[in-house]
C-alpha cells in the first residue's frame, strides 16, 4: 500500500492496523451491518483504494465493490477471486523504508458529523492516537494493567478502537470479544471469565439497572463499569451501581478528540453528580459565550471548546468544515452546550449540533429526511432525536402528508427499512398539517424536539 492510501477494515483489528501503518497507509472503518448504499458513499468519500473484509461482508457488498475503483480486495478466511489476508501477511517486506510524519500525516479516518449533520471523515494522526491511549492509561483508577476486559463494543467506533485495541492491549489486558451483542451472553462471560473492567454504552447500563437476568449471574468479579458514547441518566447509573455493587463512572468524548475528553471518578464529590467528570491530562477546556466567543467564568453555560494533543487534524477533503471547527489557536469547537464548575467538573446540557446518538450510534437526520422526501405521499418531513432512558436518544420523524394522502407508521417503517440501516429507522412518528418554519423556510426543529413525549 502506498503512503496516503486508505483501506476499509472490518475485523482482526490489531493485525490490520499494524500492517497498514507500517506500510505508510491510512485506515478507515465502517459498520459491517451498514446498508450497502451508505457503505459506497463513505468509501468514495475517503478515497478508499483497498478493502479488507470477510467472506460474509464481501457477499453483501458485491455490487457495491463493482461501483468502486478499488486496486485490491483482501478477504480474511479466503474467498474465490479476491486476495487472501493471510497471504498478505506472508508477503515479502518492502524494500524501501516508508516514513511517516508522526504529528501531521493521517493515520486513520474515522466518521463523525459536522453542524450540517452530514457525515465527515475525521483525520487522526499517529500523535492523536498515541496521545489518546496514553491519556487513558494515565487514569490508573480506571485502566489498570493485566486485567480481563469485556469488549462488547464495536471496534469500528473510536470508543472501542482506542479503549480496546489501543489502551487495553498496550496495558497487557485480556479482551473477551463478542461478535455481536447479546445481554445474556454478556452476563455469562462476566461470570465465567471473572471480568474486571466493562467499558459499555448507556443502553447496557440501563439493562444492568432493570433487566431481570442480572439477578441470576455472579458479577462480583467486576471492579469497574465505564459508560460512554451516548448520554445517560445519572439516576440510572446509581440504580445499576447499587444493584450490582460495582462503581459505574461516566466518560465523554468525541471522534474529533480521539474519544478522549472527560471522565468521572469513583470518589467524586456530591456536587459532581450528573457531570461527565474532569479533563484527561494534557487537555485544556474553555466555555465561551454563544455568538461572541467570549470566555465565561466557572458555572456559566456556553459552548465547550477543547485543546490538546488528541485533537484531530481536521476533516478529510473539507477545509471549510475544518476552519469552522478549529480556530487559529488550536481550539476545537465541540458544538456542545455545557458548563464547568469551580472544581473542574464538566456538565453537558445539550448539543448544538443536530446529530442523534442512539445507543452509541451516530445518526444524521438529513440522511433520513432525504429518504422520506422520496416517498410519494410525503410533502415535508423533519427528523429529530428525543430523549430515551434505554437508548439515550431515539429517532422521531415529523411528517406532513400530501393533500388527501393517508399515511400509517407501519408502511413508512417498511419504506425506510428498504433504504436505511435498522438503527436509523424512526421509532416515533408524528403526522402534522404543517411544520414550524422560519421566514426563510427552514424548519424550527427545536419546536418539535421540545414537545412533551405524551403529545407524540
């Protein structure tokens, strides 16, 4: 692989990253369950030249691959036609040495979103990844050496990638990896493998708090549970922690920060309840006034800005978005509304961006709206995220039917299921005569999002 090329990767993460980075390449990751149309768009966005995948995913992406100008398709486990991953590992070493600018050259392209809600490829350098891993390892209370760790999260997300492939393995930990999520299997693995650390997302904490199966397993080996990637009700954390007799702490971060941002502490003061903790080492935070950018004192609410060695280089092939996100002094505009108290604890009040986070999955409203607009019976539509105790957020669609057209949720769900990944399909449908709009014709989504759930 040549310097600057990117390869799509799905499994056997550590060996692939080693091969890719050693050859001066750039990797990107995607959800293997994603819709083929979405995969094609994102592969084209990142200029992918080589694909590394499995026979099962290859079969699903057969037509998609035909539409891409790939130099090579590499398959783990072998398949007729494409190259074998095992053969690639045995290949003759490169004759020339490939060098990389550690601080500036891209190492990975991970997907996030911007203020428009469209997916963006976040450029992360070698420095970003090393900084993120070392910042995590520096919190010895959270990440200790030689532990058995539950790896029930996808490695194609920045959370799983850095926590498992980076931090846990470099700490000499043993990973118990799940090919897919099954809560009963998770409980069995904790009991039988005497798992110590469980990094999870908020829906799993919700299950720890309320699922009846929890009472049938011995979870006493757990030292700590860490929840991140999506919002969580602090009362649910308390309920789950008390039921399991295990400390549960909350972490917050972004793809743009190499997943590292803040993390709470086991012995945090009562005033920190509901916060997402304090900054990792090497980071700076600033709360600024909306519109003016004026720094605000502790306790006042504004937009959160971050700076540190883990902050992304920018967005791939999107200089405008990069300039909007990172100022000349290296401060990243997170798009989140929050405050920092006198003790340094960060409290997130909400996101300025429209992106929906459902169980750790990033969902872009515009993508769903574009699908709805193709339905012959829909005149207008708007998609927002609504708070949900189980998933953090769920997708809600406000639909304005065309005159004399009667729409029903079941039909619209079937329509979306043919065009979207399952986790993006709206779970709440509201039919309206008109959508609230500004004078310029833009939908006022805050008016939809703030409606009481009972009205939906």
